């Protein structure tokens, strides 16, 4: 390979990196979804704080805890689908409706959008994988 050929590959890659990033992020969406639902199950928002407001005393007695875990049934969790990631917050499309309202949007409004944000620890996991996957692709492109 000549220096000019390498330069051409780098120029081509520079134009493709943004699309490469979006493709690799899309591949990680199932894992991001699992991490977010795991956080919800633990009653943790993206900043690491507990989800508030707490359950009422009556409902807490039924659930066995005061901190909301948003796990009423698997149907809510199954309805969560990531449509994009913006500023560390997963943009959620919840297709579960109950008596005419979107449950995912209802929870977001009640508990803040932070319930769909990855914690720093989970962001680090995703960023490491994203970085690694992109570097592998760039390296493969430069070799090829």
C-alpha cells in the first residue's frame, strides 16, 4: 500500500465514522435496554439516586418496599424499546397502553427522564464496547 492509498482510506473513513458510530450503537441497543431495565428493577435512576416519589404506604406493603422498581408486570418492561440515545438518555418508545395512556411516558413524566438514563457504571460498559467495536472496524478498513 502506498502513502497515497492510506491517505485515501483515512479520508474515506473520516466521512464514514459518524455512520459507523450509529451502526455500532444500534447493535448495542439490546444490551442498553437490559441495563436500563435492570436499573429500573433496582429502583435506580441514571444519576444513581433512588426513583421517587416513593410508593404509598398501602402499595409499599403490597410490594414489600417503598422505592419504586416499576416492575408491575413484565408487560411494561417488554414494551420498552430504545429509539435513540441522546445525551446519555435513552429515548423510549413504550407501546404498552393502559386505559388510553402510554405507560412508559407516564412513568417518565412522574419519575423524570432520568429513569431511562444509564448510570455512569453502565455508560462506561457501553462506551468501552462502542469504542472497541469502532476501533476494530477502523483497523479492519485500514488493513483492507
